[in-house]
C-alpha cells in the first residue's frame, strides 16, 4: 500500500512539473527575446567602430549625446516603446523609418546640445555604428523589401501601397 502511494505521488509530481515546464516554454516562445540597451555599452561600441577620422573629431561625450538623440527620435516615431517586458510580438503594420528625417533630426540635436559637427559623414558614421550595436544586441527587425515601402508623398491614402 505504501509503495502505491509513493508511485502515485511520483506520477503526480512528474505531471505537475511537466505541465509547468510546458506552459512556460509555450509562454516564452511567444515573447520576443529581450534586447537590453545600455547607453555606456552602446557608446563604447560605437566609439570603437567609428572611422579614425570621426574618432578624431568626436569625443565619447558627443557620441553619447548623439545616441541619446537617436533613441529619442526612435521613441517619438513609435520604434522604442515605454514598456517591452514580456510583451508578445505584434507587428500589425510595417513601419519604415525615413533615414533623411533621422539625419535631419540628429543634425538639429547636435546643434542643440553643442556637438560641433565638422564633417557630415561623422553623423552618418555614428548612425551606422549605432545600427550595428542594435544588430549585435538583437534589437533589429527585418529589412523592408522594396515592394513593402509605402509612398506617402504621392499616395495620400497610406493604408495601401502606391501603384
């Protein structure tokens, strides 16, 4: 009789453990992997990968100010949500970031925070290296194909691609 209770208890423990592990595995499968952005790490990453000419013209403090401006632009355009912990991936409509608008924003932000840009290529290099950092931490989504782009200038109804 005691052996029967031990076997039943072992089966019950196994069933509970298997159910819990299965439930958590299913939950974690539906959640995006966490990409942790650390500003000091991003600054070091970008500074290390900048071309030598840009490294000579920009200090790490200036690079950090440009990265903060870039992150602010991402947040303003809905690409950096307030809370992302344990959210299920839900990409209903593709969002295409306009690189020209971003560059214009970074030039204006550099002027606001006192970053003296001696060569325009420095901003482009910082942006390129910052995107490499996003890729390295797993925070980059898929690239848009040419036919996925929406022409917002010629087509006022942006819910469908321009013909």
